[in-house]
């Protein structure tokens, strides 16, 4: 079970009855949040903080790719079948979900749509980071990013909202996968909005691709029977407006991004102290820059003093040279006087010899 889920002991029950089920769900949610906080790696998060400017090939490809929900297919404009032949064949092969209730209450429908949101978020993350070509790790990525799949999360409207679901999905995307970028997570939230706005057929196409991913996994294939296939059957019974309204509501939350009063998807709501972590990180950078600048100034001062010393030494050398030159001149003058005296004496001796 641990290979399939992150939730430990999913079969463990607190008691019997509806009240015990609610307590179990609440306990599981609190345990999930605690586990997420323990596994959050601040240094790993900071490594990807400025990844958009670091020429990371996977990040750049994820942002630049044009996913299928952004493409306008010929079938959409000509009125032909929306699904490809492979997709139609897979839809026909899926077992009929005879146990799907048709008389769900408004809250139950909303709960199912919230589960769909976090599953789509996980799918979109994998789709973008693999450039639409799933890998052997794709089923794990989808499972670990989705609270519904990894912790059997149950949403209870109106207490649980679209903002809660997207925040929890963003939060997990900063804890577990390879790319832990808040900007990428917001990009993915925008993708989920676009998928829901395009309606049931686009949602079903995403779920069909997710079905293939899970089917190829030795440990996660059971998610198809538990979640993916029932969602594919149920979403076909939903009204188009019900799906699109979720997209509209998510769009309003995304448009409020950056507004101090209505930004419910901001970093401050993820309960990971991201703003404090970033503040301390940038402050330490500023201190290092200041220290480096002071070291350079100190080095310049030392060089200046060295230049002054050299200048002083040159002045002393010139002064000594002048003194030596002056002494040499005096010595030459004295020698000249002595030579003159000697010559005068020799001349006098010569005259005396002649007279004698």
C-alpha cells in the first residue's frame, strides 16, 4: 500500500458510523499536512527560486510547450468527432460504470469536481514536465502531487473551496517533484482553468491520457478502477455549465493574484513560511554583497597607503641622492685646491734649483 499511497495505514479505522468517518478524514488531513511540512526542503526550494533565469532545459521546455488543450483541432471547427480514433476506442473499451449515482446533491457534485481539480493539476504538471511524453515515473508524479490519490483526500464543500484545493496542490508541487517552482505551479493552475473552461470533452481527453499512464504502472494501475474510470463515466453525465463554472471560479482566483486583499493563492497561504525563507535568503545575500564591498574598499585603502609609503621612500631616496651629489662636489673642490698647492710648491722648488 505504501508503494501506491503516501498515506500510512489507509485501512485503519477510528471507529464506526458517519461521525467516525469524518474524524478519520480530519485526522488523515492533519497527518498529510504534518508530513508535507516535515518533507519540505527550504534549500531545495531556494535552488529553484530563480529557475526561470537559469536556462534549465526541463523548466524552459515545460513553460514553452503548447499542450493539447491549447490547440484548436480541425474537429472543433468542422463539427467532426472531437476524439481521435484511439481515444474513441479506449472510451468504448472502458467498463460501464453501473454504480455511478445519478442523483448526487449539489455538495456531492462539488466534492467530486474538487477531486477532479487536484487530479488534473497533477496530470498537467507531469504533462508539461515530460513534454507530453510520459515516463516510468509519471504515475508516481501524478499520485504524489494529488492529495486525492496519495492521501485518499475527501473534500467537503462548502468548508473546502477551490482555493483550498489549488493551494494544497501548489504546496505539494513545492515539496516532492523535480521542479519546485511557484511560478510553474501558477502556470499549471492556469492550465487547469483552461481545461475546465473548454468543457467535458477536454477533461475526458486528459483523463483518458491519465488512464494510460496509470495502466502501465505496476503499483498505480488500481487508481483507474478507484478514481479515473469512475470520473470518466461521471463527467459524461455532468452538465457542461457545471464543469465550466469551476473554470470560471478558478479564473477569478487567478486574476486576483497579486492583490493583497483577495489573493488567496499567494505564497503566504501555503503554510510553508515561504516569504520569511525568501526574506532571510535575500538579506543574507545583501550582507554578503556588503561584506564583499567592504573587503574591496579595505584592499583599496591598503594599496593607497602602500603607494604613499612608496612615494615617501622615493622622496627620501632623492634627498639622499642630492646629499651624495653635494658631498661629491665638495670633495672634488678640495682635491682641486690641494692639487693647486702641490703644483705651486713644485714650481718653487724648481726655481730654487736653478738659482743654486
